[in-house]
C-alpha cells in the first residue's frame, strides 16, 4: 500500500475559490505545505509569523506544526485540511 496526503484549502466565504493545493508523499511535507499555504513561517530569531507579522496564536512554529500534524486541520479565516489517501 502507498499513502499520500492531499492539502485542501476551503474558502469559507466563497466555496468556488476552494482548491486542492498539492499532494505529498509524507505527512511531514503535507504539514509544511499546509503551513506555507496558510502563510506561516518564522523570523530570523525563530518567532512565529503569519503573513510576515508576528503572531501569538501558538507558542512556536513547532507547536503549530504538531497541532496540524495531529489534527490534520488548521482553521483561521478559512480552513486548511490534510486528507490521507491510501492506494494499493
């Protein structure tokens, strides 16, 4: 069996703007892809940012990463989700 992970963006205001972002061969890269799509990163000091502005929604990028990895969803203004696909 082969497992892939698809990142899906759901625009809550206009569903027609929702889209499949990409499909990844590992959950790790799917989480990183989701966080990049949701515009999360860190500055040079390791502080969490969204849209290049500091945010205190999570203590750290690692905490956010673990939350998304465990729940496979991120909700802010819109919804980002990871779907697991298993093929024979």
